[in-house]
């Protein structure tokens, strides 16, 4: 499991950091929540949730049902951006004020969804190579 986790965590980290690098020009010219600090916060949030969801998915895939592993990993990946959006809504912020930050959330969510789905499909099919 250790080697498999390190490999999948490395792939996730590279994809998330590449996404952050692509979004860096936007963050440098934005102010407010979409600035560089906002991008860094979203990047760290998605790195942490991706690592945790991948570890849980790997552990449960071997010990329990693959469907349970996928559902729990999806919940771990989905809840942090939802909490950020809920927090912004509860504080009275409008979408236009936080458009860049919300865009970061969508971009990172899409990237982690695609990469983690690919890893889960490979894990389910029994292939060990990336």
C-alpha cells in the first residue's frame, strides 16, 4: 500500500501544483479573495483533501467495498470546497466579489476529480502501473 499511495499522491501533487502554476497569472493580478493568498489556501486545501481521500480510498478498497471507498473519497474531496462556499455565503459575500476564488475551487475540483477517478479505475481494474 505504501508504494501505491506514494505513487498516487505524487501524481495528485504534480497535477495540483501544475494547476496552481496555470492559475498563478490570474492570482497575481486579482485583489481580494482571489489574490495569491487565496490561490495558496485553495491549493493547500486540495492537496490535503486529495492526500486524505486517496489514503482512505486505498485503505478501504483493500479492506472493504470498492464502492464504499469511492463514496468516502468523493465526500472527502467535495466537502472542503463546499465549506468554503458556505462560509462565503454566510459572511454575505456575493459571487462577483469572489469570482476568482470560486474559479480556483472549480478548477482544482475538476482536476482532482479527473485524476482521482483515473487512479480509482486503475486500482479497480487491478493494474499497478501508471
